[in-house]
C-alpha cells in the first residue's frame, strides 16, 4: 500500500526525492501520512482537492480488497 501511494505521488510532483510516507497501523486501520516538498503540495491536492480525493478513493479501494480501512493524510 505504501509503495503504491509513493509511486503515484512521485509521478505527480517535480521533486520526487522529497516524497516521504509514514505508515501507522492498528488492528483494522492503516493511516498513511504523505509529505512532499512545499512547492509540490498544490500538485498533490489539485484543483478543488480533486487529485487528493482521487488518491484517497484509490487507497480506500485497495484497502477494501485487503479488508482494512485506509486513510491518507497529506501533511504540510
């Protein structure tokens, strides 16, 4: 899951080396914290949050297949 989000985020941004993802796991929940360079935050969020919404939808769909709830947080 972490690698999937990292791959997509690196394709969206101008500085792919600055993409980091922290993963917190509990019983049936996974929280992914995505951090990118300051100039690239807009590219990850997108206009009106559409890109972020699409990323969260993809992550939720993949998580549902594994039987876990997955949440994606984009950090400043």
